[in-house]
C-alpha cells in the first residue's frame, strides 16, 4: 500500500531525539520513519508535505483542561483580556449593554491582581448592572464576583455563615463585599441558569477548534460533573462522540463530590460505563484536595503569613478528609480508576502521595497512572516520592513566573523558604519523576508553546522580570516531552505521543524549528498543521 502522507524536508522529533528524516502515514498510523523507508512508500496519490525546515513532532496533549466552560465563557462576558479594574468594569458594562435580553450576566476570567487584595466589590458591578444578577468567576475559578442583586436573590447577607468549604468576603460591617471564595461561590452560582445541551455542544466544538489550532490532539477534561454551578460537559462529549464531531481524543475525569464519601463510588463505576464511547473515555476520577494560594485556601503544612510576615492561624482548606482519603483512593485504584488530584499546597501534595502509597500497599503496583496537578508548593521531602510511587507530576508551566498574582498575592504570604519550593519542575525531573503538562484553560492560556516558553525560561513571554527560580527550568526537549509523551502516558494513549512506526498519526507541524532559535523566542513559534489519525484538523492560513 502506498502512503497517504509523506512528511519530508525538515527535522522530526522522535523518541531518539531530533533528527532530519522523513515520515510516512498510511490510514491513521505512521508506517515508516526514515528517509529511505518513508520515500519507498510514496505513490502517485501520496500527499507530500514539505516541512521546509519546520519541526514535525507528536501532537500536543493537555493533561488538565476545561474546554466546555472555556467555550461557554468565550460566548458570554469574557474578561480574560482585561488587565485593570477599569478595563474589567468597562467590559462588563459593554456586555450588559449589548445583551439587554440576558436575565443574568454570566462569564468570567477577571484577574485578581486587577483589584486591591484580589477581591473586587459589589459596588463596582452595581454601578454598571444594578438591575440584573451578575455572577463572574475569576481567572482561576476559585472565586466569583457578584453584585447586590445576585446576593439579594441568593439571600446572602451579613448573617449568612461561611460554608465549610468556602468564604464570603465581607466589608468592615460584616456585610458581603461582593467576592465569594471556593464553596461560597455556590451560594449564588446554584441560581444561575445552566447552559442548554445545544449550547454546551457548541462550546465544546468551539473549544476543540481552538485547541486543534494550537496543535492539541488530545486532552484530559479535569472536571466532568457538577461543581459550583459549572455545566457538566458529559452529555456534550457523548453527543460529539456519537455523531463523529469529536475529532480529538479525550479522557474525562469524573468529579468526586467532596460533600460525600465512598458511597458515591458505585455511581462513578456506572458513569464510567455509560459515558465511555468513541474517542471519549471516562476512566479517571478528579479529586480536588485544596484551593489556591492567592485566596489562602491551598492546604499548607505550616500557616500562611500575614502582611507583616507573622504566622496566622490559617493553613488553608482540605476539601476531602485526609484521614479518609487513603481508603477512597485504595478502592478507586482497585476498581481500575485513575486518580487525578488537584493538589496545590504542600499539605495537599503530601496527602495525595500518602493516599497513593496506601493504595499501592493494599493493591500492589498497577497501571492506573495516578497524577497530581498544579503542584505549586511541594515540600522537598516529597519530591522523590513521585518517582518512588509512580505518581506523575502534572504541571501547568505558565504559572511558574514572576507576575502580579505571584509577587503581590502569593510570595508575601508564603515567605521566602516556601516560595522557593514553588513549581519544582527541574527537581521533580531530576528525581526521576515523570512530567505531564497542561494549561487549566480557561484559568490560563491553552497554548502549549506559551507554556513551554515559561517551562524553559521561567519568565513570561515578552516579560522582563527576573527568572523565577532558575534551577527549576526545563530544557526544550524535556518540556516538549511533557506536553507529548508525558501527557499521552497520563491519558493512557500509548499509541500516541511519539513519532514512530506503528503509532497513531497524531502530529503537529510548527512554523519553524524552535531548537534553532534562542530560548527567549520559543513563544514566537506557532502551529502550521495539526493532524489526528492522519486527518488534517487544522491548517494555518498563509
């Protein structure tokens, strides 16, 4: 049989390293790698792709992303492009004025650093939308900004207690000030009208087009279920898998209801069977162990500091009882579930590793491929445990740089010692840990090349700030591996993540070879072509 595709004339990133060679694709698989072998398969109908010096590599895979909420936000009040309080408020006003028919103003993506203390007030929203409820999660989706009308509809006032898993920000009089943290978001979020099935499917397909344009051929959706008013993407995936519009390969992480215990496990088993279809599989469980450092809900071994550098009484929140967590993970592991942990603070990281260790002791080594996402603060004693326990470090590289949220809302409250433990990518890799990579979009950009830029430079693209913990930088090859083979491993997509004969032809062609330029220019790289199973799903316009 002749090849359907022949890539030639440029470098290729193979498991053995970067080399100039040719690659042949027949059907949905790579059938030859090597100049002589690949060209021998060329025939009269073979499409020849001239790389012209551009790099061919495995398709990127995002190991932690939320495409459906991202797609919905893009169609609602999208605040991700705003940088100041004035810009953010103006964007809300413009959206509300343009959509007088909307009963609620929904969307989100505002930056905490745009507002004093990271907590905008209801009065700012009341000034531009006084008559309709407003509910806008922030960029990291661990807090929401609401107006007085929304609080009134929810019955939230100075007498409303904080929920166990959240906090109502209050003014000097004790009245809600307009920001709801973590579980307190649901006080208002539960009232917001959910998107309909058609809207969710449209959001998924919108997000998929965007991700393919960034070279992403597969991902793990890190929240399939109901959480804090977010729309469950499960049926959108099922519909897209059934009608063939799901062109990516997707793993769904089923949400662990942190208000319940082991009694929900039989339901997860049922959902795994009911939802897995076509290119969508639901064999993972997502367990959110803590919050985020910026609002002081990430779980720490030692207390947060106050603005004066003195220890407080707050060590963050554990959303799942650490005493019961090992039993939960042991049972899930025995049932063949992969566990995907949100573990941001050092106490949450240790709790997750302790639970994996308990599961291995009870069940023996297996192939579940448990992974810990975010890993902002990792105690040095726990770094070598990843390799020892076979736990993958699921990193979000874009966060590992000096920027206002880091410098103003995090470092002062962690102190110098713990601040030096943040995002230890290099230490984890040197200890033998496997790295996967993701974006947490819409929390941050889903562009893998932006993330790779920060992983290599520890400076934001175009940034002039000092290098953030330079010893934790990765090489370009290691960063690319995390976004390809590393995430493919986490996703149990063993036929992907490499350019090798027999592998699925999930491939990306960049517009240049980033190995030939300076590290500071990595973010200037763009995607030219994206293929899933040998089919072109994105081609940049020339």
